[in-house]
C-alpha cells in the first residue's frame, strides 16, 4: 500500500482518480486491460500508464504483476513488530495520506449533515469502538444530540426505525464488519443519511454510504488481527470535529 500512496500528493487529479480506482479494485484490476481501467476511471490509457509510472512501475503490465503478488502476500501477512524509526515513518505517512484522502467537499457535507440532523447515531465494533466513543464525546461537547450505540441488538432496532431527519455514522476499518454492514443496509432501506468512516479500500460499507471518509491503513484484516492501528480513523474524527466547530462558529457570527 505504501508504494501506491507515497506520491499521491504530487499526482494530477486524473492520476489520483486512477490510483484510487486501482487501490479500491485490486482484485479486479489484475484481470483488466489498460483500456478497461481507463474507462472505469473515466480517463485515458495515457493517464493510466503515467499513473503506473508515477507509482514507480515501468508500465501497467508491471503494476498488474505487482498487484498479483501483493494480493497473495497480504493473505499471508502476520503481525510484525516495527522498529521505532519504521513506526515513526508509518505514523507520518498515515497522517499525511489520510489528510490527502479526505476532500474539502466531503468534510463540509459531513459537518453540515451532523449539524442539521435531529439526532446523530454512532456505532462501531471491536477496536474501532474507542474511536466511535471519542467522536461521540466530542460532538456532545459541541452541543450535538448524539447517541453512541454499544448494544448491537439496539443497533438493529435503531437502524430499523431511524428517520430521514436523523444521521447514522458507522465506523469499520475493513468496511466488512457483518453487524455494521447489516446496520448500513437497514439505514439505507429507510432512505436515511449514512456516513462511513473506513479505510481507503473498495468495501461494502463505503459502497452504501452517502459520504465515505477514508483513512490510510497498512492492513484491514481485523478478523485475524484486531490490534491493527486505527490512527487514520482517529485523524478522520479530528478532521470532522474541527470542521463542525468551524461551520458552527461561522453560523453564530
């Protein structure tokens, strides 16, 4: 993942779209032609090739070969203890890339929905619950009517009864957590607003959300290892809180 994101901030807008498409659809890209990727990303063959080169490959074929190897290696990945230098480098990269992934429009829309909603519901599972709790606490201190859902039976009940003036924020690093994905389906069936805070991958939660706030994650396989860092998601929350405060302050002036 590092290789795909280290030059993200110096790419053109078209190249960023290609890079985002590749990261979200790695399992599909290995079987796609350069023309198919260009069509899917609404750009040209030249832009796809230039993106591959900017990432560090000789061309699109080289990139596809790397992805095939990457997918295989990812399935075998185990918990690795990093040196302090590597850990610090990863922290800096995660912070930088997470900030790059979140656009101004997404932040503004997210903050506005939070401020306009009658009630904001927040839910997560596993290690991501600590981030959900932090988001809930910060929103309450701002004056937002907010409910953190700890009970998963209650999550199903609320998702089945949520109305169009309320908002659900669901957090999942993988975007595939069964209870969270089920809640998302129920919320969308009621045509209510849904915001996802998740990793920069092509996942079920982000596909259903009205807005997806993405973060960089070195791994997303939380089933086998729920100790994976959620730093990027914490950064997402801080970005959201800051924008809510900013818009709220301006509206009172």
